[in-house]
C-alpha cells in the first residue's frame, strides 16, 4: 500500500508543481486596470495613458486607465491596495505616494506595506514662472524682492501635498522666503491669475508652462531639477543657488503586495520596453530622465523620497488631517 501511494505521489508531483506556473503563464487572461488617482488632463495622466496604450499593444489583453481622484490620490491608491494581488489592478501615481502618510491620519492602507513598486517611470523638472509684467529677470531678482517684503507676494498651489506645493515649500525654506499660499483646483486657473498679474509665482510641470514661456505670456526663472534641463539649457537649476530646493516630478507603477513575482517581472520587462519605445514622445512632454529601474531599486527610491519630507513638513507647519 505504501509503495502504491508513493508511486502515485511521484507521478502527480510534477503536475502539482506545474499548476502555479501554468496559472502564471496564463496571465493576462482579461483586461488590466491601471488606476490613476488623479483627475484627467495633467502630465501624469498623459504619461499614464501613453504607457497603457503601448502595453495594450504588447500584451494579449487591453490595459485601461481608470481615473479615481480624491483625497490627494488616496481614494485610487486605497482601491488598488485592497484589490486582489493578481496582476489585474495596477496603480500609476507620482510624488504624492511618498507623502500621503504624513498628510492623512486615517488612511485605510499603508503605501509602503500594501503596495509594491514595479518601477520608477521617469523624472521631470518643474519650471518656476512669474508674470511677464514683473521686473524680475532672474531667480536672484525674484528672491531679493520677496525677501524684502515678507508675506506680500503670492504663489499658487493645488494644496494637499501636491507637487506644486511640495516644490514651492522647498524653495521657500531653502531661500528663507515668506509668501502666501493661494490654493487652486488645478494649474489652469492658476495660470489665468499669473498671466493677469494677480498671482506672483507658480511652479508647474514644464510641459504645461513651457508653451506659455515661449509665447511670452509668463517668464521662466529656473527649473527645479538638480541639474539644468536639456530642454531648457539657458535656464539655471534652482539647485545652483539652493541645493536643498532641488525637486523632480516622478511617477511609479505599483501593484498590490502579494502579486506573484513572475507577474511583477513580466510587467517590469514590458514596461521597460514601452519606455524605450516612448522615449522621443516623453522627451517632447518635458521628461528629463526615463528611469525604468528594477522593483528593488524603485522601492529604495520611494523610501528615500519618503524620508525626505517629515522635516520639511514640520518646518512648514503642515499637519496631518
């Protein structure tokens, strides 16, 4: 009897071991959702849709983008974190992923524990712009004027720890400036006030601000990245004068923790190929550096970004809601 059982186990073992592999090889067998936790229309939305379209061409199933905005990106991120870890629900997010635990006291998910990054997609500069009607021609001119009149001048943000707010706070702290934060629902309304001269400064994605600079509607003073941007070689990096103010907009693609390693590896491989295909288009959109690093490198990248912000928020008096 024992011999027969042993023989049957020996015959069936290869089949049992192959079952998980076969299940993984079958992925993807249905549509993949890529959740974007922000409203449509921004630079992150554009990049997300480009990547989703290319992935749809490489995979045997479609990748569809689902905008689920609200609560600084937490509504969409929470939905992904609580979804089945089967590779069919992904999160496409940005810098906000590294600060949400500092901004919200009642998150129903843990960005570090419940989501695993597949890769960092890209890094892009933000452009510091001022009204063309102002006399400021350089960053030094701007800093001198603001420093001489604390709280007189205004800067636009979208609040809630968004990139417009984060990059502005870094500059104010590094340069020792005091300005009034004017919140907007998006950069579009802020530009209306900036071009009208009722807003004094705005930091925004270069893809949005560069056309206005080129048309003369606003004036660019500096880029936020640690080095000058290849697309804007004549503009200094803010880090040339204030190294602590350096800032890059980055995006990452994450999956729920527990997603099988072979699926993560396949996604990483396919996304890397897509980024190569999209290099020229992403450069046109203001991307300075395409990253495409490994999941481990992406996790370290996000951890380093996360460690950066607590001291900044304390100095700015920003408290969790």
